[in-house]
C-alpha cells in the first residue's frame, strides 16, 4: 500500500530528492537553535464545505485572532506531552498559536486556524482555499521541503508533517530543533483520526468534534439524496498527469469520499489498491457505473485527449449514457474536510441536480 500511495501523491509530496538530503546533511545543527531570532524569508503570496469552521478572510486578522484565542485559553493543562505516529515525543509548553503544517491547511481551516505559511509549488497554491488563505506566505515545495532556515523564518511554535515521507532524510531532526514537531504516518488516510489529533494538539478538541459532526451530517444527507443512484453502483476516478493515466483507489482523497462517505463500490483494479496504472486497453473491463475524470493541474491534457478521442472510450456504455464527468482537480486530489465537502457537492450536483 505504501508503494501505491507514493505513486498517488502529486507534486506536493515530491520532496525527498538526493540534493535536498545532501543540503540538509550539510547544514550545521546549531543553525536551527533559535527560530525566534530569524526574520521571515518566504514571499507572501469556492465556498467552504459545511464541515469547515468559519475563518476570517484576512490572513493577518486570522493570525491575530488565533494568537488572542491562545493567549486567553486556559493554561492549566500545559505543558502537554504528545507522542506522534512515528514514536517521537514532543512537549507543548502552551497552546500553539503559530502553526506550520504544509498540506494540512484544509484541516487547520476546518478548525478555524490559519497557518503561518501555505504549501505552494512555485507560484501555484491550493486555489480552493484562497478565500481563507489570501495573503498567507507561500512555502515553496517545488524543489523539495523548505530549508530549516526558511521554516525558522516563519517562527512556528508547532510544526506538523502530514506524512512520514516528509520526515525522511534528516528533515525531522532538523525541523524538531526549530519547534515541537508532530509527524503523521499519513494524515489523509483517516481524517477522523488526524483531525481529532490535530484538535488535541491545538487545544481545539471541541472544534474538531463539531467539524467532523458537520461533515458526517453532510455526507449522510448526500447519501439520502443520491439514493438508488449510488446504492449498489460503482464509481471510478481516472486521474491524469504528465506521466499518464491512473485509477484512484478508495483509500485517499476523492476516492475515499466516494467509497466510504457516499457508499459507491470500488472498481476491480483498485478494490484493494490505492492506485493502478490505466490504459486504453483496460477500458472495456472497467466495471464502473460512473467515471470521474480528474486532470491534475492540466498537466495531463495530452492524455485526456488521447482517452476521450479514442474509439474505445466513445463506445463505452458509460459514455453513451452520459455517466462520465470531468471534475475540479484540486478538491478531488486533496485531503481535508473542505475538499471532501466539495467532492460531495460536485458528485450530488452531477448525479442528482
């Protein structure tokens, strides 16, 4: 499953290059001692699902609000000691106010928290979150994880890494010298667990519970509206990127929403896998009632054209019956309650308008 997930991750997780490892290894450990003395070096840069707690549109106002809330929160439970999913122990001396959690912006926003920086691939950011992240500095992942010096510039008092791959090649050891650092094995595989844990780390357990309750209610309402359109039916997601076509399984992102939250069955190639290579030759055997096409940041335009221009595609029953749909890529390839809520809205809007 880990190997399949590595294939499924998009450019957000392409952060483990040999060059990065060498650069990190060459950095003196003493250079990561006091993040508070380093100024920020990173440049500044859809309606939310009902699962998301409302967050202010202004990032600076949001950060101030979070800091104010933290300052007034009860300190009786602090310091608090946690153990992350890799077994690292971390101590939080007080309610953390400045959070660096790349690729977990969705989950933070669902708890009403704006991070000190947001994931970016060059100038590209998560567009579906920009109504709440406008003005938040961009942490560029196009060449790997940001350097310890860059992270120090954000002056975080908590760092959260959303998967174990982010912690490899000495990254955890460097980051944990900057601020307490919590690592998930993979926060996207079980949002109930990861958002609950994030709520505990941030002293926002009540907000986490409420966000999850709202999302479950949304999913249940959608299932009832879909009714027979989903019951006993299978849905496939074909993802396109610069490398080709892939079937998305039911363990992550939009695939998880369809399989677990809306009750669609999984198609054979990914019944037990996170992803699988897709080709035109496999189309006749694709046992899906509905097919969703997801073009990853338009990087797979050539493969979308290859598929939709082919005679095999045009002769498929699903195509002739109008049961194939092109959907917005970011929410379908992102992990978080806001993204999942958007997948639900799009699915219902397409199948049961």
